[in-house]
C-alpha cells in the first residue's frame, strides 16, 4: 500500500509499505477523508516527538472498515466509522484509573503517527476496535467527521479541564481550530461571556458564530492586562489555553479570579519550566487550578460527540475551510497547514 510519510525530520514523501497486520482485537480501515493537524506540522518540521523514519503521518480521519480481527464483535467490513486521534488500550491499568489517554505510559494513547503508522495511507490499523471506533452517523459527511477525530474532542477537553459552569465568564487563549471548538464547547456548557484571544479575521468570524463576544490580541500587550480591563479588574472564572507558550500561564493565572480554573490543551513545544506568578496565585493560596491534558479518545466519547453533530447542536462545517479531493492533494494540504494562509482553519482531503 501507499502512504504519505515522514522520512526524517523536515522531509516527507510517498512510500510503499506492507498493509498493517491485524491482531484479534484490531481493525483495518480505509480512509474516506483525512484532515491535517497542527500536530502533523509539529511532528514533521519541528521534530516534536523526535525523529521518525518512514512513518506514515496523520491521525485525523474517518473511514470504512475493510477487515476485522477474530475477536472484534461490533464492527464488520463495510461499516463506516468515526476514528478518534487517541486510541487507548482499554484493558490497561491507566484506563481503569480513568486516564485512558495515558494507557501504556504518559501520552501513549496517541498511537497514530507516533508509535505506529498514521492515517495518511491507503489503509490504517486501529487497535482495540470495539473500544475505539464508533459508527459514523448517516447524516455526518466525511469532511465533518474528520473534525470529530481531534478538533472537537480536544477543544471540548479544554472546556472540561477548565470545568466551565453555567454563567461563567470564560477566556479562550488561541482561536485556531482547537480554540474555536473550545469556544463552541464553552457556549454549549452555558458560559455567559466568552472572551477570545486571536485576531485572524477568518477565525474571529467563526469564533463569533460559536459564541465569542469579545476579542483581544496578544500582540497588543499582556493578555491579562486586557482581560482585567474588560472585566473591571475582576478577571474571569475559567481559562482555556489552546495557543501560546509556557509564558501564557503567567497571563492565564493573572487573568483568573480566585477559585478559577485553567484547562490547557496546548502543546508546549519548548522551554523547560512553566512560571506561575506568585502574588496573583494568591501567594500559594488562591485556589487557582491549572490542569492540562491530552484529549480522551474511545468509542463512547466518539458516539457522544458524534451525536452532538448529527443532532445539529454543533456545526463543525465552518472549520473545514479548504477541502481537496484525492490523495494527489495531500501534500498540498499538508504544506498549506504549515504555511497557514490567513483564510485557513483546517485542510481536509476527501478520498473519492
Ligand atoms: P493553531 O496553531 O491553529 O492555533 C493556535 C492559535 O494560538 C493560533 O491562532 C495562534 O495565533 C495563537 N497564538 C500563538 N501565540 C499565541 C500567544 N502567545 N498567545 C495567544 N495565542 C497565541 O493550532 P490548533 O490546531 O488550534 O491547536 C492548538 C494546540 O493544541 C496546538 O499546540 C496543538 O498541537 C494542540 N493539540 C493538542 C491536543 C491535545 O490532545 N491536547 C490535540 C490536538 C492539538
Ligand atoms: Zn490532530
């Protein structure tokens, strides 16, 4: 089979590989559509997960089951499926402890284009198929289905980590596709006021549609100062971090009310430490929680998030700004994600 692979850090191209072998619990899936992620850019060009040789890229897809292992009960060839970016081992102790995304080690639930070949190939392997796949609802098209792999579950996880409650004022830092889903998730959870950090006109337009009412720019000075000005010096109840770097936490803590919570889903690519401002953290006693997490995957999660889209409660269509048809456009879509033109949110490739 053919797959689009990372040859080494900074180099990619099409390669030939054997079809993945299936264990008794696994499934072989053929992509119906794949989406490119900021993480693919981090992996390939920034060496975020270290060097990988001839590893097929990609972790966002929906597909059709081609073959299943002998012990798979609920899926059969021909089923169209949602596929989460994170595919835990559900019988692991970490999953039993409630942290399936860390099954097999910290962050090790992330397998596609990390510990094994990803989804940018003619076929891909899904471990623990009954635990990880979900049937694709008939009224969700393949482009929208790709947004359910990572963007919806990650953006929403930021909202879960920040524990957004009815009536909260929520600050969402970074409104790329993940942050946009955090805006949508915060609105669904009942936030009364959503302040977003971001200025790209396309992202601002989409964020408004999802419920953000006020916008600030990190280029206009410290985020915290601008938030405190907007909130009469009080700050916000919750912060979701979906962009920025290690120093973003200084602003997040400063912008937060006592008793507030920060939910981070942003990947911190450099720096050794995260600084917490001592005084604004209540000199250690401010009840300002800082939490960060990898998105949860798995079938139940996919079914629930899928039902939000199929019922019309969540419209993910505005995220897919660039839709291509055919594998021949995969590289173009990947390079587009690296170069991030102003009107881009997510590139998706439909495999017709
Ligand atoms: P993105 O690059 O499109 O969005 C990040 C946004 O943050 C951009 O709009 C950028 O302008 C903004 N930004 C940059 N510097 C900033 C600063 N100093 N302050 C505030 N905003 C700033 O990326 P994305 O696809 O939306 O993903 C967001 C992050 O989530 C990435 O780091 C990605 O790797 C990570 N991610 C995490 C998970 C997870 O499971 N936790 C899953 C997928 C992606
Ligand atoms: Zn992704």
